[in-house]
C-alpha cells in the first residue's frame, strides 16, 4: 500500500468515485485549474474536464445552492468551501434547503451532496480561517457531520459520504493535511457514517476525541502509559451526527472515567452533548466527574497565541490526572 498524506488520500477518493460514477461532480472556488487551495482536487480537471470539475465564482451561497439543485436532479455534487469560516454565507442554503428537502418533498427529492471544508487552527492562518464550528451542522436535523482524523479513514469516509443519499458536511482538519502519512490501499474502502472506533485500547480512563484532536489525545495516552502506567482507551468519533454513543457508553462503563477533547469552544460545544449521553448511559459506573479539554470561549487567537488556545498533550494529561485523583 502507498503511504499518503490526507490531501492525497482525499484526492484518491474523489478520483476513484468520479471514475466509477459519472454523476459525481466537483465544484468550488479554484478547484479546477488551481486544484483547490490545499490541492485536494489537484489534476481532477485534466482527468474529467471542466464540465465535471467546475470553477465557481467567489460565492459560497451560490456554490451550495447549485449543489442542492444538482443533487435534487440526480447528480452527486461535492462542493468545496475554501475554509470552514466562509461557510456562514451558505448557512441558509444548507439549513433551509439541503437539510429539509427530503422531508419537505415527503421523500421524493433526496439531496446526495457533500460539502467539504478545512476547519480548525494550528497552521497560523488569518481570521475566519481557523474556526471549529462543527456543532452548527451537527445541531441541524437532516445533515450528517463527518470529521476524519487521518488519511485512511478520511479516504474511506469521503467515499461513504459521496455515496450517501443525504447531505453530508465533511470537515477536514487542515492541521492534518500534510502532518503525516498513512498506508492507504488502492482498492476502494468505505467506513460506515455514524460509527466511532477505538483508536487505542485501555482500561483506566476513556479519552474521546475527533478530527485533529485525535493525535494529541493519542500522544497523551502514550505519555500516561510510559510515565505512570495509566492505560487510557482512546475513541475516535469520526462522525458527530449521527452520533452512535453505544461504544462510548460501553467504554466508560468499563473504565469508570472519561475525558472529552475537542478544539471547538467549550460552552454548548460537542463535548457537552457527549457528556450528557455518558451521564444517561453510564452514570452509575462513573467514579469521577467527566472532564472536558477544549478550546476557549473566545475567537481563535492569531499566530503567537494560537498554540495556547488548542488542547495540548499537557492539558489532556492534567485532565486525566484530575479524574484519577477523584473517586
């Protein structure tokens, strides 16, 4: 198997799905001749032509509006928003139309479209380029929200998202794009949307993360094991909505302790929903209060303060120690 970056793995998924299905269309700002701002769509226009790889105007609402129309009439559009912070301009199209059209038409018009967008901090970007606002989409009935954590699951989940009959918001941690390589098979793989995975088995505490935060969470688990003999189980959510909490509850019932990690702001964030699910399903098994390690309730700071904003290995380790010191 070739070792690919996340950018290369996503490009592979798009290429193979476009080869297999003529209804798959890519559209967005600079996705054609420039290959996308992060080069995820590189070379696709030369393979499939400008009728299937469409460079659009600088208009996010129009991009998503066109994608909804394409999807309603039988195509499978994959639209790219250059940065997730620009997606607010297409919020009404996703919420008012993409998420509701199947319901509004009593099932006559599914909307098999994907909205791809890089999200999150850690690359010293400008304002509106570093947000982690995935909870907006996860909160919206009718939308699925997928957030991969590495090249192989990104490729498999993007294939599943393209084939899904409903609209999928597909967030890609830009800090992961070229951070590491992973063996990715040439043969097409899929992963079921809505099912988390155990990224590291353990017995003492459950760590729950997704997207770009899975790597520091795994690093914290390794540090705890080496330094203190603490066996932390790490769960990679992969999907925020729909959220299948059975694996989470099962793990916390086993370990008795939990720490939730995400870079979105803490208040009303994804961690709050996860904690609520754990309280409902594993309350009598908890031996300590559940900890959250998150971004702060502020706009993501620029440059010199960015790393202080993000959850880090030391912050995660300290949270785990607090749970172990109680109960």
